[in-house]
């Protein structure tokens, strides 16, 4: 495709470069505006390389994190984050360990000779938590909650609230009368801290005066134990300090240990989730964060949209020839395929110049009902209808645009010499 030489869209005839006629009929050298494959690669290679790096980084992080999370707190897993070591030590002491993945299995296992360990209580739905609390209350057994927070404490341990600030001390002293803690000594229970608890609770391993391990006694000899962090159960941390001693005493007080790992395939979780809306599944932090982002976006819009005052004309540092300005604008129109804007500029400029020649006020120069009758009367050629020429549709291609410019020039010359 070649670039035609459009006429001056808005400049009057006096502003034209005398050395370059508006329509001399000469064609400029052909210039291609299409980018070569090399140019496209040069312009886009930075973005493509950045996108490839982001994809590789995302896949790498996903693989690393998925490998680290595999078997976490699973008594069958020998990974650093698993708990197979503590299960084997309990087996050596005659304690059987059984893994369940459903709420029904955990609920049925509750009893006076059973320790029920809930690995991730915060992942349970309200309905699951209520079922487990009803089954373990007054069962005479022990319930161990690993790092429970606000989502689960309200149901599984109603008299306990978690402090929002986690413990920064991984290792702590017992500082309590609980025999298991006193025999174990220092242990890594740091994680969640508990701000309020019943008066008869055993509070151990304090961090800034708040305990990270609680034992809540219940009727019929049962109790509930809250551990602020899972470190004492992990394979990688079991041999540190008194972690193994504390874990074996807390989990080995009954002959049977039921290890509950919540699963997405649990029918109880699926049934409860179906009753909840999408917004109920979002954590409150995401909702507040979205609201803050919306407010920030509104404030930014007001800030960027403020009035900066009226436009002030500025003198150019150098004089630019009218022909150069016309050619620059024509190239911009050509690059954007803005034939409609170019044709509108040509027609507007022509109507503005014709109006005083035929006695039409400048304010009526763009009104067909006023301009066309006066123009038809001034033309020497009878029966000529300039409506399509001055108010018609935009040209369909560059050749039609050049023809329109020539016809407008011919019309203006005819009016000037009539």
C-alpha cells in the first residue's frame, strides 16, 4: 500500500508553501508503513522474555510449594512436614494410630479410650465443627486441636479466643503445672497465642504472658488440648528440645489415636459448602482489602481528573512551515486510517472559506439549509448539487479521499471566479 499526498485539511490557501502546490498532481515516493518481522521481534521480544520468565517462575514456585505441602501433618508421610516418626514412636508404646478423612469417621471414633487429633480445624465448616464438638463433649476422651484460630475456636473451644498477633518465640519454657509439659521441658509450641480462656485451664509455654498451649478439662475425665503450632509433630522438628516428649505424652494418654485430616471429598463439607454463597467462602480480609482498593481507585480518579485550568497558547521555539504541518497531520491520519476525520477536516475548511464568498454568515457555514441554496445560486454550472460533496459520507479508500480533495478545490475555484 502506498501513501497518497492528502491536501491541507485546515490550513487556508495563504498558508500553503508557495513552492509546493496543494494539488499539483505529482505523487510522492512510495513509503511502506508495514513493520517487518525483524521490527516486530525487536519491539516485542522484551515482553515475550518477561512473560516466559514469569511462567517459569510460577511453575517452579508451584512445584516447590506442592512438594513442601505434600503429606503435611500426615502420620503416614516420611516427608519433613509429615508426622510418621511420632506415629511410629506411639506404636512402640502400644498406641494405635488410625487416619480418618471424614467428619463422620472422626465423630464415630470419639470415646473415653481415644485421642482425637484434628490437624487443621480452621478448614472445617461450621456444620463440621458443630458435629465434632457435640461428639467430643463429655465423651471422656481427649481432643487435640492443632493451631486453631478464630474460624474454629468459636465452636470447638467457645471459651477461648486467639490473639491476632502470633508468637515470635519458637522455643518456650513450660511455666505451668501440667505434668506432660513439666516432664518435656522446653518445646517449640510457638505460633498462635490465646488471649482468653477458662479459669481452670492449664496454660503453658507463654509468649509475652500469653500461653501457646492450653488444656481445657471436661466432665467424665476428658479434656481438650490446644497447641499453637504443629512443630512438635513434624518429622523435621521432632528431635528438637522436648518436642518428642511433649508430643508422645499429649497423644499417648489413651490407647487409641484417631488422626483426622480434613478432606475436600468429605460429604459433610460438600453439603455445607453448597448452602453458602460465593461471598461466604471469601475470607473477611479479602472483602476489606477489595473495599480499600475501590476507595483508593476512586480517590486516584478524582486526583487525576482535577481541573488544571484553561489551555494557554505557547509560542513555538522555531517557525514551522505550513506545508510541513499539513504533511505531518496527513501522515498521522494515514497511519491511523482516519479517512473520516481527514474528509471532515477538508469539508469543514472548504465550507468555512466558501461562506463569506457567497454571503453566508460564518455561524451558518455548516448548516446545509442555509449554505447549499446560496452556493447553488453562485455556481456557474446549472443543476450542480454540491450537497454530496460538502456533506456526504466519508470516502471508502485513499483514492476516494484524494478525489474528494480535488473536487473541493475545484468547487472553491469555481466560486472564487464566478
